[in-house]
């Protein structure tokens, strides 16, 4: 999966001050955030699977995929939409 971001010239200069390589900093930040999310999904999945007697897949990749398939975790967009629909009018 490839994502593209656009920085202003000021943002690019500021990021060059904060890091030796803007691309490496961006890559590290995104990969680390993904790792944190994967860890959380594995934690949620493992607890639920143990509670329900479901066999836990052998890899983190399979756990994440199955967690979404089973609806045990939802995307941020789905969670936001549900929260918005539950607000009083």
C-alpha cells in the first residue's frame, strides 16, 4: 500500500530540522503507529477468542484479518460513524 502526503515548504524545512531524513522519520512514525494498532488488535482478539473458545490464528497478520472479518474490531471511520449516529439530535 502506498500513501502520499504533501507538505508545505515550511513543514518540510521544519521536519528537516527535527530529523536527519524526512522520509525515514515519516516511515518510522507510520510503521510504529501500525505496530501499536496491531498489538492492540491482537490483545482484543486474544481476549475475545479465549472467552469464546475460538482457536487463535498462528500469525499476527491472520489475527488482524480475522478480527475484522468477525467484526471484533472496526475501522476508525466505522467507530466514528457509530458514535455520530448515537449522538442526540
